[in-house]
C-alpha cells in the first residue's frame, strides 16, 4: 500500500494485470544453505496472465498524453512476453516512451 501511495503521489499509475478466473496464487519456496540457495517456484496466475486488447489500448492512451509505460517481471510471464512488443510499439507510436 505504501508503494502504491507513493507512486500515486508522484503521478505514477500502477496498473496490475487481472488474474484469469480460477488461476491459483503462485508460491516460491527458498531453500537456503550456508553456501548456496535454491528456489522452488509454482507461478500460478503469473504463468497464465497476459495482456488484453484493452491493456494495449490503455498503453496507446498513455502514449498519446506523452506518458511512459514500464513493464516489470514480464520475463517470468510467458503470456505477457508474447504481446509486450505490441504494447511498447503502441505507446511509442502514440508519442510516449517505454
């Protein structure tokens, strides 16, 4: 809540992706030893959440206002990776940055 509040105060909109209906919450277990560590991850909704046509259009609207679109964590989201180029193109073609 603090991060979202600080972002809003700075004029930054944080827009999370909606989880698909019925998608499970993900979990990551960290196994830590004295000299190394390992992660066991179940991505849950992150594995299936993607960008909709509405997300692409919203990016275009942000670009038209001269805004910036930043996408974080998409390396772990195959359905987002599939359309992130389209999202960035839309915002840049409308005059914004990504």
